[in-house]
C-alpha cells in the first residue's frame, strides 16, 4: 500500500509515517517546513520532499506513485494562552492552506486515490459547554484555527459529493506528547509543549484568571494509533471525533508540572485571554466503530512529555548551532572594519608620514587616498567605500589645516574641492559597481540554487519512476507468474504422452507457484477403487509421501473429490498439504494435485487464484493426452489386451527413465518368462496382479515386460511371487541390462 502524507513535518505526521513504515507500507511525505531535518525519516526509508502542498511539483509526485491513501495535515498556528512568546514559526495564511488542500484534492481525484483523510481540528465546535461535543453538534468556531478548519471541512464535503471521492474527516482535540524525532529539539508548538518549555526556561506562567478553562488533551501515541486504524479501515468515512473524551482544566497542567518540578510554584508572568473557555470532545462514534480507545492518562502522558523535553532541553543542539551561525555572520563585518582602518592608516602614513617622521617616499605624484578608496570599494562594497570617502576627506582637510591653510582659503581653493569631489565620485562609482556585481552574482546564485533544487527534485522523481518502472517490468516480463512466463512454462506439458504431461506438470507447478513440493495422484473411476496412485512428485518428496493413498482415510481429499473444489489448509493442519485441487474430465475427478509446502508470504488470494489458473491449463493438457490415448487404443495395444505394442512401450519406458533422472521417480522392469499362453489370456493373468498405473508391453523378439511405476526392487519380489502363483515366471531386469 502506498501512502502520501501532506504536511507531515509535525509530531503527529512523523509518528504516523513511521507507524505505516513499521507495517511495511510505502510512505511519502511532503512539506515545506524550513527547519525540518529529513534525517528524521532516514532509518525508516520514508521518502520526503520539501515542497509546498500547493506546488505544481506535487503532480509529479502523484505521477510516480499510485497512492491509495492521502492524509492531509493542515499547518495550524498554535492555539496559545500567550505565556511569554508566540511560536517562532512563520504565520501560515488560511488561504495558503485552502489552496494546498484544493491542489491535493484535485490530484487525488485525478489519480484515483481510494481514500482521502483530512486531519481537522475540534476547534470547529468552539466552546462546547456542559455537554461533550459529538459529530452532530453544530460547528461554532471562535478562533482562526477553528474557522480555517471549518472552511477546509466544507471544501472536502462538497468535493466528495461532486467528485465521488472517499473522504474521511477526523476532528482532533489538543494533541500533545514528545516528538518522535531524535534529531530535533521540538517541531510542534502545542499548548502543553509551550507550557513545559516555559517551565524549563524558568519563565513566568500565569493564566490570568483562565485557570478554570478546559481542554480535551489526547496523547500523541493514542492519536496516531486511532488515525492509523481509521486510515486502513475501508468503511471508515465521513466525520469522526478523535479525542480522549476527558475535560482537563488548565490549572491541572500546572499542578502536574509542579509535581515534576516544584520550582514552578514561584514562577509568574504575564498572559492574555484564551479564545476558547471550555472544550470537551465526544469520541464515542470512533470508539464504537473500531477497536480503539485512548490508553494513556493525562498524568502519565504529561510526565512522559516533560521527561522527554527535559532531556532534549539539556542538550539544545539546535540553539548552539543558531548561535554559532550568528557568530559566523558577524565575523565578516568586523573584519571589514578592521581592514578598512588598517588600509586607511597605511595610506595616511604613505601620503603624509613625511610631515611627522624623518623620511620621504619617492614622489610618484599619486594620491594614495584614491588608491585606498578604490581598494576598499572593490573588496567590501558600497558601505565601506562611503566610510573610506569620509576618512580620506577628513584626512585631507586635517592635513591641509595642519600645514598652515585656514578653513576659508581651503573652501575657496578649487583644487581642494575638486579633490574631495574626486574622492566622493570614485568611492560612489567603485562601491556601486561592486554592489551591482554582487547583486548580480547573488541573483545568479539564487537562480542556480533554484535550478539545482528543481534538478534534485526531478532527479528524485526520475529515480522513483525508474524503480517503479523496473518493478512493473519484472512483474510483467520476468516473474514466474507473468503471462509470458506462464505461457513458456505451460509449453512443457503440451504433449500427447501421458507420462510426459505428468512430469512436465510437476516442473511447471514448481516454477509458477514458487514451491518445491508438489505431487500428483491418479484415480481410476472405472473400478471405483478407494485408492489413489502416485503418478508424479517433486524430487524433495522422495520417500516422504506414499505411493498409494486410501481416500477414505483423508477427509480433506475426500471433500475435494466430492465437491470438485480446491482445498486450502487455512488452519495449517499438520501432515496435510497447503493446497489440494482436483483435475476434472467432465464431472469425473481423474487426478488430484497437491502443493505440500510454500512460504508464508505466498498464502494470499492471488496465490490461490494463480493455482486455479495453472490447474486449468494442466487439466486441458491431461485431457488432450487421455483423449489421444483413447483414440489410438487399437494402435497402442495388442487387440483385446492391455499389452502395449513394442513402439508404444519403448516410448513410455523412455519417459519413465527421464522421470527417474529428473524427479527421482523409481521404477522396476520385469521380464516375463517364455510361455505358450495366448496374448489375451496372458494379459488377463498379469492385469489381475499389477496396479492401474503399471504397464505391460512387448519388446524385441516378442518378449513380454512388466513396468512397475514408482516401485523399488523389494516390491517387485512381491509381484514375482504373485506371478508364480498363476504359473508365470518373471525376472528382474537390471539397469545395466535394460534393453527391451
């Protein structure tokens, strides 16, 4: 089963994805959560794509996988009681969520998804009052989250009516619990996690008169289990509440935390009024529909959550990484100012150092301040270039006043103003050029990153498509149960010789049904015998199954023959084949085919249907062989006897020898001594002694042979003794002397 979870980068989404993965399902998660670490899914081999659910790229994801179930998690902003700070996650517009929902609904309909699930919020009920809100309670949202949920539910309801899409809406109460991710500090900002996080940071917790406000808290493991069971249940559709059906005062949260951390008693802070004063959700409909109910009490759940968050709080890996990133971002700015100041001092020393020290650089008629401005502008851009302009201008004015010029004459000297103007012009041009170049490079880098992101996304989609394509190709062409493979294998039984058909049937069933333990027994309907004779079997069953079976001793075989239907050993009864099927000629059962063992994974309805298909093909081959034998009876047998002609007996003996080499099927060849009996009398005497599946045939020089199928030499002695009683002698023909 292939599952898509949209908006799965939250505690519930991650937990649900891992729950499906544990059950062996193929899970894909899409979300645009920036801070999410995709390594959270690495161990479970869950595919993750960081894209918006409203993105056109979602269509490519739907195109690569035939999703059966799509689960949509809207990204809600948390319902807070304003403890100290709002979540640091960016606000998500309800319009954005609705557009994403419509996109996923449209793709689900287009790709014929079997079930769509919207994880809504119980905030649609608003204040529930004295009675717990059930699914029949009229929605009356009073929060943005509730109104957003109500709008999305309306979209889903109308969409289901118009497009006939199977939609399940689950209205979840307040979910809380530790994050299933080991690599993140905390991904969600639910009410309980905010209170605990505030307590761990020793910040003020004050409910501002809202101590009596209530919520219906459900532990995350209970929620995930309920959502999972509702997802896989084909009959679960419509609107269901998923909650603990327990009303808990917000003051009780503080009391529970006080037991875990007594210092919370003295913590105070500011707060604001909550939008919902009372909330209790009835889950009776879901509990009655399936075998599910919440198992974790609030006291136990908050203890587990607190301990987990405390453990992660003591190792705030993400906070240290953020601080490190901030330090690294500040470092280049400090270096820019230091280099600017250093280069300014060097230029000033070269330009004006002779006024203070007893040396003089060669007169190159250069203004080193201009060189300084150009270098700073090229290296650090516009901001540092402006600083260089100010420093150079101040230096020039100061040095001019120092060497004896007054401020009035300085201002009215054109050369001085021109020099300062040159500083300004060069600094502006250099800084602007560099900034423009940097902006172009940044723009190109952004474009390159976008292209790389698209390439990586398309590359992942391509790899997924290749995997699916190879799987389908193997299923269609290379697998043993593909149409082409079945056709090629069934050609092995396309013969008019009975013995060759039976041996080929064993090989065909073994390969197609992926087993190495198959047997075929034949019945003689003409004599009405209660025995079945072993005609062919797998080599692995040598000495493990009898050559003859009494039908009345095996109830399963008796029922197969009487009902003419396949038996499947669902109860795994010992010493009984996994599957038993009859081979029919009109209404008569002529053979029974049994599969004695196969792997547990093969015990599916597909495996049973495949067995029926193979059985039908083998039945047709056997019927053709029987009809051919009956039509040529006068040419295969000496008239009025059961003695085969020399040519026919040689062909059958050849097939028997092949069966011994390939399947380990034993046989015994006896040569009847010379006698003066007529063929009819000789046939009657021998027929009364041998079994139905044994053969009598003639060889060279009119010698008569008896071929005992599935018989070892010790049994042959019994036949020899019986022949002596009717005054016929017989000798055993060894393999070295088998030349008829």
